[in-house]
């Protein structure tokens, strides 16, 4: 029998090295084995022409249906601009205590803000975003600790301020939840 | 712990209710939803909500009417109205009728979180005022700050007393003593903790980059500026800005910084509009700013403005009692992150650590432990896992001279044998440094 794992599904092109780095960091943080998958889902049905963005609620739902039995948590990784109806944009979202989350690179790159590209920084930001959304699926809510990965952020610079790790408090909550399973 | 803040979302559109409640749940709020004003009023009668977020335009009773009814119940909930069109008229009416604020749909995530944090801060302040009278303030969110020595207790006491105030703080101390950690602790224990702590590593940026980093820029301000961009001072609104390595900023930036601190407002690079921001400043430096003022390299007026409170973090060699605690802490930290079983350290190794002067302070200790866990046998850290090479083990430090020699070598290595920078860091002149190098026969490592 295969062990429970975390599956990361890429939608659209992500470099192999990039994906491996994220998988490694996720594994380190949550101690589950991590599987990388590629999806060829047609994203056009999630596109909202009025807003010229992709509907994050519908995508989260779609990722959820793609999730497999041995998979504990699934994160869909995108490179398109995500929104939810009430907000102008989101970096990602997840079901609290659920199975799935989504995260997008789109607003994390320096180029988006008129600054020279920085691939290392982009990888860091996206890794934090994926770890953050996974934290929600494990039941963690936003944390006040300034460098905790579960601190909420609405700017890329907020993401830069935090670590890619859970703080002690969040780690403790995660461990407690893990035991309760 | 304060109780959870409760929010009621009232909107006729299901996707809006779902999106908002998901967002608030992630933020740790208690959330309920209602699809129309009538249902909302029923809920409000049976339970208390701290914040009510209501759409203005709904079929049946509209948001304005609902607001009036809520207020007539002498309800102390904070009501925020949402409007689909930037119709200032209705919004202003709502404000007149007692709404706390309004937002235009769809909102910026940042505006929403700012708005909700403002409202929750108001609620928490009211709660705190009730319980504050006989409460002893104790530090939260500082579990990562290890240390039981008298010296560290003094520092924590200062953190505690300054956290609640709004004064500028300068944190001084050698490299690796934990200055940044102290800055985080101050923020995390202040009433600004719900807002961002924004740090800027001044030493890492050129003058023009630092300028646009701090003040933001307008589209087209320079080649490559394709978008308007908020600066760090703007992002730190209602929060704290941490200026690390403050001693490195240029004379021009010193003037600009002084101006911002005095007016709490600034103009984006390439812009012409004054923007204001309510931030608290914490700075850190491993240099002696006072002597820089005397030498004329740091502005005196800026120095006094920043240096309202000075917290000096003592070097590790002045609080050796903390070493065992720190060692335990770092062993736990790195074994956990590397997913290894917990290991221990033998007495000889621990004793050796206690004798070493740690010119790189806690950072150096942390690196040593991390390395020892990587290279060790997975059970116990022993002397041979520690980077005290042959020369250091047989001529261990027994005199002040040994100490000075080790210390100078470390600092030289840190600055890649750049004599000017090393002399600066050691606060001696270059001739003195040359003489010491000769005296101790120091040479660059391979
Ligand atoms: N009291 C402490 N308990 C646990 N860890 C600490 C403590 N003080 C410092 N550290 C750790 O040591 C490292 C260095 O700390 P920090 O970056 O705050 O030092 P600093 O004074 O800002 O150094 P520099 O002047 O070089 O920037 C960090 O990894 C920090 O987590
Ligand atoms: Mg520092
Ligand atoms: Zn989140
Ligand atoms: Zn946390």
C-alpha cells in the first residue's frame, strides 16, 4: 500500500528544477512524501472575460475533483491571474481543514512590478505560497508571528518578510492535529 | 488569548458570501452568513456579532435600511457596507447612519484586510481596556528568543516596556546577537502587531534603489518602472518599519529619512503627491552611531530622532549561561527541520562551546550546531563535529591575547581581509589593525 502523500499538480509550464525544489521544501515542512503531477486541463472554461482573470473558486473545486485516494492534500499550481468574486486578485486559496489548495505564480514575479526578474526570489515566494496554502488544508489559520509562513500577506513584499517555515505555535498545532487522525 | 472576533456577512450573491467567509475563516474569525436583511436581523437578535459586512443593494430590504434597524437596536456591532458601484452618495449616507466604513466591490485584498484589522483593533482595544487595569503585561510571541541570563532578562524587560509605546528604537549589538529577532519581538508585542512589520536591509541597496524601495515610485519614474509601486513606508502603514544596518545609509538618504520621520509623509519617486503613513521605526546597527556622529558621518539630528530608546543586545560571550539553552534549542530546531531523530551533545563539546568567544555570536553558534548535526554520527555531537580545528584545540584560549587574536581573525575573515572595513568594524584605526596582524602573525585562509 502506498503511503499517504501530498500531490502538487502543475497547470501550465513550470520548469522541472523549479518543481523539484518546491516538492523538496514541502516535504521538509510537512514530512509527507510529495508527488508532482502535470495536468492538461483546459483553463479557458475558468476564464472570466469580464475580469480577464481566472476564477479561483472554480479552480479550487476542479483541483479537488482531481485529487486521488492515496493523496492527503492536493495543491494546484498555476501561472495565471486568480481572482475570487469579491476580491480584485488572490495569490492562492485553500479549503481550511480540507483536501485542496491553489496557488499562482502570476503576481509573484518582480517583472509584474517593474523590477528586474529574480528567479531565486520567485521560487522562494512561490514555495512559501504553496506551504502556506497547505497549512490551511491542515487546519492552520493565519498567524501573527511576523516571520511565520502562515502570516497573511497581500503584497509580494509581505511574502518576502516571512520564512518558508511554520513557527513553533503553528508547528505545535499541526502536530496535535496529526496525532488526532 | 482574546476570544475570536465574529463577523456576519450579508449579501444576496452566494459566491460573494462563500468567498468572503472563506477569506475570514483563514484569518481566524468566526463567520456567519445571511442572504438577505431579514435573515440577518434574525441572527443579530439571537447572537452578537462584532463586525457586520453588508451589501447595500439587496432585493427586499436594502443594506441602508438594515443598518438603521441594527443601530436602532442599540447594537454595538461595527457595520461596514459594501457597494457595487463607487456611489459616494449611498456610502456617505451609510456613514451618516453609523456605518464604520464602506468598500467598493470588488475590493483589493489589502483594503479588505486593512479595514477588518482596523475594526478588530477597535474591538480588541475596547476589550483590553476592560481587563487592563489589573493585568501584568507579559510578552507574547517570543518563544523563539532563547535566553535566561540576567543580561537577556534585562533586554526582554526593555522590549516589554518599549513595545507598548510608539517611540523609535535603536537596537545595537555585534553582528549575530539577535537584533532582528528583538525588533520582531517588539513589533509582535505592540498594538501594531495586526499590521505588517516591514524590514529593509539598508546596507544591501544602492542609494537610488533604496530611495524607490522606501518611498515607492510612479510608473515611468525611471527606465523599467512599468507600474506604480508602493514603497516600504507606505506598506508599513499602521505597522512597524525595521531599518536594518541604518549606519550604512548615504548622507542624502539621511536627510530624506529625517524629513519622513518628522512629517510622516513622503513623495513617491517620480510623483508629486504627498502620501502619509503611520508607522513606527525600529533601527538596528552593529556600528557605534554615537562616534559616527562625532566623526560627522551620521547626522546628529537624525541620530537623536531615531535614538529615543536604545536597546543594546550583549554579545554571547557576556552571557555564556545561555549557551546550553541555545544549543538545546538549535539541536531541536535542526533535527526537526532535517527530519532526524533528536540527538544530544557530550560534555566535552559543551564545555568547549562555553569557552569559545563567539565573535559571530548566536549566528555562529547556530551555524556550528547545524553543521555538527549534518556531519555527525546522528547520536551525539562530540568535539570532532565542532569546527575547532587542530590549532584551536591545542592552543585553546587561555589569555586575553589568544582571545584578541581569534577575534581579529574572525572579523578579518568576515570582511574578506578588507583592512578598512575590518578596522571600522573593530573600531580601531588601520595602523593599529596592521600592528595587530603583525603581532599575531595573521594570514588570510586559503
Ligand atoms: N536569543 C536568541 N534565541 C534564539 N535564536 C537567536 C537568538 N538570538 C539570535 N538568534 C538567531 O541567530 C541568528 C542571528 O540573529 P539576527 O539576525 O537577529 O542577528 P543580528 O544581530 O541582526 O545580526 P547582524 O548584525 O549580522 O544582522 C538568527 O538565526 C536568529 O534566529
Ligand atoms: Mg540583522
Ligand atoms: Zn492564508
Ligand atoms: Zn505561526
